[in-house]
C-alpha cells in the first residue's frame, strides 16, 4: 500500500465504538486547534461492552489499520473498552504513535476526600486486567465501587442524554454509591461525559465527576511533540475558521450528525464507511 508519509499536516485518527469518542474529539479540538482529525464511529457494532474479547480486538485493529491507510499520523483509541482489551495488540502490530484512554482512577484517588469513589464503565473495562492493575497501582487506599453502566452506551447512541427513563437508570447506579459515602464518580467510558447534566441532576454537588478527555488531549499533544508531528496554527490564527474534522461512521451516520450538532455545535457531514474485519466477514456477524 502506498501511504502518505506522516507529517505535521497529516491528520490524527480518533476512533470509538460509537459516538462517545466525540467527547475526546471535543477536548482534542480545544487543545490542538490546528490539527486535522478523522473520526470513526463503529456504530454498526456498538456497544463493544457486551462483545467478546476477540471481537473487540478484531474491530479495533481493523479500524486502526484503516485510519493509518487514510494517512493518520497518530491514533487515539477514544474508547476505554477497546483500550482495555486491545491496545497492547495494536501497539504490537502498528508503529504509529498511539494514545489510549483509561478510567480516571489516579485523579479520583488524588481528589477524593471521603476515600470512596464510584466507577461507571462497561463490563469489559471493569473485568479487564488493565483496569485491575490501574486500581492496584493508584487506589490502594481508596474504596472503589465498580458499577457496569448497562444501557448507557445504547442511550447515548440513540442521542438520549436526558429522558426520565435514562435519569432513573442512572439513579439506580449512582444512588448506592452516594449511600456508601462516595464523593467522586469516575466516568470510565467516553460516552458518559454526555450524561454529565443527567448525572448532576441526581448527585448535585455531592460528587466530583472525573472525565479524562482533557488529560488525553494533553497526552496526545506530548506524543505529537515527541515525534515532531504537531501541526502549527497559521500565523493569523484568529482568522482561521478552525479545521473541520472528517466524520465517518460504519452505520448510517444519522446519530453521529445529530450528536455532533447537539452537543458539540458541529455541523458534520458524515461519510458512511465500510471497514471489514475478519470477524464481521463471518456469515453470522454479517447478517446482523
Ligand atoms: N465509548 C466506549 C468506552 O469508552 C463505549 C464502549 C461500548 O461500546 O460499550 O468504553
């Protein structure tokens, strides 16, 4: 394959199982306004949180390879589930600079005063050895209450971030944490920052919400600098309209367009893309 050589001008690839990575994209655009971005939502196969490990690895690798083929100079796996499950494999296979995301256990351990913190994440993230190691490394003196966020990714994927049913679902997850004395809630899935207002409507000021998207954007900046790949703003930056991102979805793209407009104020033209992978070429998966 004849790929463009990575340079400051080539784009950053950001990928998530679906729309959640838009919360990371928002932080990356704020931190690195000169960067071009290609975003892939694998919405056809979301949520990943209930998939088997091999399926997640299969999709993560295929999408990262696809982004590299589009000329991406660096990749952000903007999905806790895919990072927990597959980032080691991607690092092994691809030489492109890579940034993953993981639940903010370390910041939670630094800020919690009650020494009780809740973590909302997908079942795959919570049962991963990466997550267990994170807790052991940073939260030895913290009581960590892990709650799988069943149904939350699905809600965000259909652009529901505030319905009464969703608020009740969230209440069932966070009220027991409050009752147990938690003063901090880790949003361990990139879809969940879009539920910020719904969570606030339940917990008020009683909990600090930990979202790592700004830290991820800063980490990406460091990685780009290390590789001499950071794009520079034009001299008259104030005149620049902001570099538009290229949005791609493996589904029909309608929800990606809606969420980008509603939550990020971006009028996105969404390309529907096909990114085959060995598992999705299997007859059973293909028929889905
Ligand atoms: N945004 C993904 C994450 O951070 C959601 C995973 C899923 O599709 O279940 O884990």
